[in-house]
C-alpha cells in the first residue's frame, strides 16, 4: 500500500514537471517572422550606337545632329556613314550593317524598298534641296552668270550621272536649255566639265580649292560653307530640280526602338531646325 502511494506521488510530480516544461517552452517560442522578398536586381540599360547610312551632302548637318540627338536621347548615339547615295545602296545590298538609311534620291530609296531592305512604313520625306552653281572666292574663271558656263575653256565640276546631285544637275541644265539657252550652250558646257565626282562634297572641294572655275552642288552645301570661300549663281526655281531626301529604318536593324527615336528626332522641329540652318528646306516651297 505504501509503495503504491509512492508510485502515485512520483507520477504526479513527473506530470507537474512536464506541464511546467511545456508551458515554459510555449511562452518563450517566437512567432514565425514574415518572409521579406529580396529586392529585384536592377541592370543599367546598355548604351546603343546606331549606324546611319547618310547621303554625303548632309556632312555639315550631321556634325550638329549627332550631339543634339544624344543629348535628347541619353544612352543612344548615332554614327554616320557618309557617302554618295548610290554607294550606300550598294553597301546595303552587299550586306553592310546599318540601322537607318538617309537618301538624297527617291530612286535608290524605292529600289531598296522593292528589294525588301527597308521597313516600308518607316520611309518618309525628310527634307528638300535645290541645285546651285558655286564659284571660288575671287572668281578666277570670271563666271558671273549661267551663260558663262557655256564659254569655251571654262573648267566645271559636277556629279556623275549616277549620283543624285548629278542626276538633278542634268535635269536643271535640260530645263535651262528649254527655257533660256540653246543646244550650243549645252554642248559647250559639258565639254567644259573636267571633273565628275561620285559624291557631292567632292565638287565643293574642287571649287573651294580653285581646281575648277565652277561646280554644280546643292544649295545646302553653299550655305554651310565657310564664309568668303564660295560665291553662288542661283538657278531659277522654274528651271531647277528639287531634290527630296528620305529617311527609313532598315529591316536588319537590331535596335528598332532606338532607330525609331532617331527618325522621330530627325522629323521633329528640333531636327528640322538643324537641317534648315544648314541650307536644307523644310518643304518643297
């Protein structure tokens, strides 16, 4: 009887101790902490360099356009490949990488469109230009009018028949023959041509250096020239050939979004203002 009471007492004590331990553990346990997700890693956007195949006659304007576009579009810069439009077309057809095409001739733009190189809906008129005759400062050839271009012995430079400035030069000359001069003037003028250039800046250089007496170039090149280096003889609008420049995005671009930003910039008031400062016309007027 006594042993039974002892066993009961021991069991009771053990039960009490167990309850105390359980209660103590419950009081000191911590509530589960909420899981806070770690912040997502952020990656800075990679800089983008666009390649713009651009008609050589935009050389002066491109020096201003590049920095202005980069300032307006942080992280994106543009590199200009300047050449005659016909040469740029051939480079693209031969696989040269580019993002944007700026052409001085609808003929070459339309050819690239038909061949599938351009995103057609992005091709838009960009700016306009007229043909003008320039002579060196001091005018050593004594050319004071369009009629003087038909005097035997004068030295003249113009673009080849494939380059846009050369195509438009020939159109203007043909109009002048029909309206003002005759076939003799036309024949002598072409006999006086001593230099055919594959890019419009080549004509400007020949005249500025005094290697020729006169040259047919774009109005924009004359206005962009250094002061007192060139003089100009204007071709009347009725006899002139208005050149339309176009811009479009190539379908091989790997930077479509940035290329679109560049095109939008070129068509924006800021881009058009730069072109106007360099002698381009914002409309066909």
